[in-house]
C-alpha cells in the first residue's frame, strides 16, 4: 500500500467516530487503511482511493457522511449498485436515499423534498441524474447543505467518460458551480473510490474531478488466496465443456460466470439449465424486481452461480464466492480485476479461470470479433465526433447541443478529454483549442488485457506492474506461486 499525505486518526473526536462505527456496523476497529480515509474525509480533504474489491470502501465514505451536517452526493454508475447500498443503509434506519429514472414519481418527489429539508446524509445518483433540471435546481438552493461528493467506482469515469457516458466529463465543474450558490466559507470535499486504476487512470480521475491536493491511498490489488489461470478453448463446444468440467469438480460452491452480452448470457444460462443446473442470466436489461430476485437467490444459496454481464457484482456483498469463470474475457484489464475480485473475499482459497480462443481465432473467432467490434465502435465514435466539430459553436450549452446535434454531447466530452474544451459550469462550455485538430483515439485500451492473457511471467506480477504497484510485484520474487504460470514453472 502507498499512502501520500497520510493523516493519523488521532483527533479528539476519534473515540466518537469509533463508537458510531461500532453502533452502526458492529465492528470495534477499522481495517487498514479505512481509518486514514475516514479521517481524511472528516478533515474535508480531497482523496483518491484505490482499494481492492471487498476492502470495505463504502464504509469509508458512508461513515463520514453520517457524522457530518448536510448531504453527501454519491455518484454511482449503476442502478443496481445504488439500490444495494441504499437498502443496506435503510435497513439500519440511516438517512439515505437514491434518485434514478426507474423511480416512481411519488418516490422521486419524496426524496427531493427530503433533500430540500436537509433530512438526508447520503444521496445516491448517476451523473446523468445529477444534471437533470429538477435535481440540479434543488442542489443549488442556498439552504441545501452539501458537504461532499463521492465518485464511487471511479474507473467508470475513465472507461466511459469520453464516449458511452459523456456526463462524467462534466463532474469537475460541479463543485465550483455549487459553491457559487452557497454561503461564504462553504467547503465541499470530493473523493474518488475504485478498485482498479493504473497510474494513467489515476491522473485522469484527478484532472477531470479537479481534486485539490488529494490524499492518495493506493492499495495493491494482490490477493494471495486467489489463483489465476487462463485456458485455451479451441472451439465453442470445447469452451462449454471446459466450463462444465470446472463446475462439476466444484459442487456446492458459489460462483459467477461472466459473459459480455445479454444474448450470450441468456443462451449460456439456458444451456446450463438443460445440463441440470439451477441458474439465471443477469444483465442490465432486467427489471429492478428481476435483478433483486436473482441477487437474493444467489446470496441465499438457492442458486449457486449466476451467468452475468459486467452489470452484476458492484456493491453486491457475497464473501464466500469460491470461483469466477470468464466464459468471455472483458476487453479492459480493469474490468477483469474488478470481476475476479468477487471471488475469495472471505480470505479463503478461490479460483479465477479465463477461457480464451486460440491465438489465431480460426476455430473460434468470437473473442477476436468481440475485440474488433469494441475497437471499431471507439473509432466510429471518434470519427463521428470529428465530423460534428464544424457544427458545434465555440461557446454554448450542452443541453441545446444535445437537442440539435445527435451525439453532440459525446463530441463535447471528447474535446474535453483532449484538452480542447473547458466547462464553465456543468452545462456551459467553451472550446479553447482549434477544432481543426484531429480527434484520434491514441489509446489501445485492449492491449493490456491481451498482454496479460498471453504473458509467460507470473500473472499476479503482470497485474501489479500494470496497475502501478512495482514494489508489490518485486515482493513476489520469482512469482506468486498461485497462478497457472507459476504452476508450470514448479512442475
């Protein structure tokens, strides 16, 4: 773990903090580095926190929010993630709420009234909901006290912020805009939390959010109880047979099977049901009720494993997951680390197996086609944005641009990511560079994952190097001893 500008949790009120922690969550002490993060936020200092999945990140911002006056905004990427965290807080009778597009009109009005009356301590919402007129207008009311903004799962800003979810690029303009509406002396703390951010991603998060001298807490993603392996599946049928053999050798163990699309998930879940397994396909296309039912069945053990897309996992706490299989590997290495991190959160041995096509893709071209599709889509988005540049005024309002020009918001986000645009507030922009510059996609986002899958060195060392933890990689010496590469060396 690397700790910069570390604060020692020794303030006079620390006993009260511990007492509140024990009252709410039942623990008598914090796990490292929870105490340092909580103290940092109580001191109203910005922070960037990189902690492995299962490290207890949510407590680090929930407790300071509950101990502070006013509301802390928690910017979250997925409805399922918001619902899980808010439900846990409400079960403890804590003043937390959420806002998203699937809420009933009555529930939405109730939450907005509670926000106006300063009755909330935590409000979960997406970037898009944050910028909706009804929400933004209330947040700007002088009497509404806002003490902090948390970006949960901050890697989504890097993965999605310049194309898929352009609203992420505008988050850095939130604090100065809100402060202009609040009484003099108001302070709003910003903290970003994620399990996966390499050095470049850390820099991007800090720049976009405009963090002020943040305390940076970097914890190695290394998990000695998690065995990593990659197997070649020569044909689609062979891939299914490998999956079947793996699960047959681990009866009565909880696990997850990751696929990349809804269609793949539903087809695989149907096939596994035909093989006699009780399972379900989980993806973002399900209703909230359907998602909750699958989560409940999995957490209670009524079904041992779920076939899921990346929509499943964030914020769902099942400590006894013994295995994770990537039936299809993700394009991004950061997604891979997030997903394998669901296994072995209780510290007991766990397995993470990835099934991949042979390198040429001649016998099973699915993986190669999936990667090519991802790269083509990104190129297409950059090309579309480039073509729109001559239509976009040098100054303007993002909502007007979005109405008048399809994909205009994405073009603005790409300009911002390339340093050619600045946001005066979350809605008004000014192009500060020449629009004649080419908006090329200089990043090969798929390359780190491809290198990991084909590496001949220890897999954990490769991951640690990729995520900016060279000291942790060196500490493993000749290898971790619990990945398929190290297994081969020992044999």
